């Protein structure tokens, strides 16, 4: 609790100081509050071209209010004036010492203070504050403010950055005959994630490009007279070595996967194929993989073994050294009347015996104790997975689809979609996905293809688990 100082408790020479580290989130919040969209102050803005992000001068000046409102004089203080002089610039990561010193007392309640901000021994800003001291004793709880969550997708950014050292992935794009489908593929090209081969109706593709102002110069187009033929041609390009990935465009999933899973000439490798949503939610510290929410409707126990193994392999490819796999159900105890709890228990035991490799598997677990350590401990659950899950294995497609869309629309997650367990990664994005989501899927596919080819992740293990400040 912070207690204020009344006028008669102050004297010339009294001082107070605080230390503040300039964080990227501070500048983003300031941009929202002030409306100042100067790119020099926005972390991650590409127009900065590698320059350090500069702290907005008025953000630096605003730090004086933390001293005056909390410590000297404290709660109930009213600003009359503040002069500011900026001597140097602060940047992201700088540790700033903010101080105030009483210079003059003017009864009945006016106080004049010298205010300064230093970075080490260097003066960054100074000025003079004139305030009215509080007249009533008040205390303030330091932790009284509600939490603030920024809609930032740091894990997605990290995956995109990890692809910079990898060659772009030759990708057969099936039926990019709609704006999001075409622009998503071209965005992947622009970011050097993929080299697209556009397969479909050339007139429709060029019409979309013209309507959106997209440039198709240098982009290969294979003419096919229908979605079925386009999907078949994409699979054929993989067998010919011309494509190392397949991307779904503006067609139904069934039309594409029919050719992927066919017994003769398809892309099967002896394992059940499955879909994984890779979700970057600002409310979660870790990247979360949800499977299966798009391919296997009501998987059997045998099929779930492959679904789990596929997801573990993808997690490793994305830099999660040893993925923690939660097999979800409605409850966290085995109940013979709930099939998903029986499947979860068997999958956990199979992982213990080495029949599922590369990750720690536990279940059944309910959603709360999968992601919350507090919830897990309140129910007496102690495991490597509870409260720390990287992978959420759902009972069936319906629950998985609901969960993924809930994360997207209620938790502001950015999601990528990938079909794995085939010869090459298949980018199975939704027709409603925007360009950013498709770009995220391109990055995930590139990293997974690298792992398939080399057996190594392009990301340092556990790098994705840094705490989001």
C-alpha cells in the first residue's frame, strides 16, 4: 500500500525515485492512448529498417506522474503545470531512473519539484512540476489496476523470423481464385517463405490479381479446368519433385484431400494424416497446438496414436524441445462411460512405454487444468503436462473446431493450419482466413518441411516459451 504526504509533511530537499525499463508494450499502449502513430515509436514497424525504436518523448515525460501521484506527494496530488526539456532519447530496453525533488513550498498547498529522467549517468529529460499537495490522507493499493493484455502475436513473429535462414518452399497452390487465397500465397512469396505454383483457372486467377492490384510477374501458373484436376495436379507436382508443399486455395477441403489420401498416387506415408491448428493467443505464454479439428471426424484410439505423434513431430519442428501433450476430456478422471477418458489413459500409458515418442503425454485432463497450473493444483493434479500443455488433443473434430474458433474469436489468437502425416506439409487454411493467417501457415509449413528434410528444428528448443511481458 502506498501512503501519501500532506503539505505539512513535506520539506524542501525531499526526494523520491523509481526505476522503469522501457518495454515495447509501453510504446504500443501509448500509441493507442495518444493516437501518435509515428513509426519511429512503434516496435516491429518495418519502415524503421532496423533502427532502434525510440521512446516517445511525451511517454518519457509522463513517467513523472508516477512519482507525483504515487510517492511525492502521492495520492490526491493535482498537477498545476509541468515544464519539459528533452536532452537525449530513450530506446526499447533502456533502464530509466525517474526522480523528483521538492524545491519550493508555497502555502497553503502548492509544491514545486525538480523532475528528471536519467539513463545511467546521462540526463534524458528534466523539468519543473508545480502541484497542489493532497489535503486528505489516502492510501493506494499498488496492484489495484486490472490486467492489460496487448493483442500481439510474438510467437508468430518468432516463427516468421526463424524462416529467414531457410530457402523458400516450392508450393503448389490449388485454386487461388479468390482474393484471400491469392494474396495469401503472394504474401508468402513476398516474405520469401514460398515459391508458389498457381494451379487453376488462369482467367479467374488473373481477374482476381487485376481486381486487387496484385503483381503476377514471374509467378508460375498451371492451367487446370476444375478444382478436381487442380488438386490432382498439385499431388503430381509433389511426386515430380517440383513442389515440396501443397496449399489449399478457394476450394473445399474434401476436394483437395481426396487426392492426398488416395491409395494410388496419393501422398500417404503409412501414417494417418491429421490436421493441427497452431495458435498464438496473446493471453497464453506458449504457442498451443490443437489437433484434430479439420480432418478426422471421430478418431479411434488407433487413429489418435498417429494424431498425437504427428502433433509431437510438428511441435519439435517448431522448436518445442519436448512437447507436453494434453489429451482433453470433460473430466480429469477415467470414467468407463466417457470414451475420451479411456482413450486418454491408454495414450498416456503408450507414451510411457515408448509407443509414442518425443513428448510427454498425460490425460484425461479438462481444459482448465490443461492450461492453468492453479486449476491443476487446486484439483490435486501433479504432472509434467498439467498447466503447461503445448498440444491439446481433442476427443473429436467438433470439439476441436469449436476450441480453435473460440481461441481465434474470443482470445484473439492468430492461427495457422497444417495437415501433416503426409509426404509433404499441406497448408489447409480456411476460405475465411485472412492474409496474415495464411502467411503464418506458410512459416509453419516451411519450418516443418525443414524438419522433415533434416531431422532438425530451425529454432532453438524452448525458444517459444519465453514469457510474454
